[in-house]
């Protein structure tokens, strides 16, 4: 998580940054492998969900919607 945060901090939320964040998340994430889903599937889904969240956040920003409050005031 710290690596992903590092990628996103002080970066423009462009396609390259989003892909770098997803790659960092996939590298840092070590899911379990069980009968419900393989570790590879869980890792791919984690990256996909992060990508979706970041794209939605960027879209909200572009529309002028204050989607989140700053973590640090």
C-alpha cells in the first residue's frame, strides 16, 4: 500500500500514473489461493478494482465533483 501511495502522491492522475499504481499494487499484493479463487485471479481483480476506482475519481475530478475530502488538512 505504501508503494501505491508513493506512486499516487504528488503525481498527475493520468493513464501512466494509474497503470503504475496498479502495477505497484499487484506486486505488493499477496493473496491466498483457495477453492473460491486462485491467487492470480485475486491479484488481477485487485488491480482491476484499483484501476476502476482511480478512473472514477479522475472522472469526478474532471467534472468538478469533490469526490473525496483531503486526507491531510
